[in-house]
């Protein structure tokens, strides 16, 4: 998905896009989704496991994570409280930027 399409999708669903973190390949974080406190359902995705796909991103492309209803997502997450487009990652030079565009938020865990 193109970055502008990701931003447009978020806006169309009444979401704002928030930069959560900037990271490099060697310190790629784990992201956590879902309402793990209230419903004890959550999912963790280690972005180090997806670093080759992230490095292959073109300048205007976004690596997308969201609800498993849309085959355009790079990673589909089937949990309650996950937005259709929950977050996305861009690749700029040697850095990656993780943007949240969900209703319930995305946790970033650095190890």
C-alpha cells in the first residue's frame, strides 16, 4: 500500500495518524495489539521477524498491519479491538517509522 493511501484510509475512518517510534534494523521493536488488560486477548509481533520485508519497502510504500478483513494488509491480526488499518511502517534511509492510526492504540515494546 502507498503511504498516501494508508493516511487516506485512516482519515476516512475518522482516525488520526500518530508517529509512535523511529527505529533501525538492529533495534526493531515488538508491537502489541488488542485489549490485553480487559479481555486478555492480545498478539505480539516481533518486527525483527519482518525486517527483510521492511528493508525492501520502496520510498512511497507502507508496510501495513490490521484486521484480517482486507487482503491488502501485510500482516493480518484477527483480534477484538483491532482496526482495519491499525498501524503502518515506512522505510526512510536507514530508519523505519511506526505510525499508529487505530482507535485503541498500539503498544511498542523495546527489548
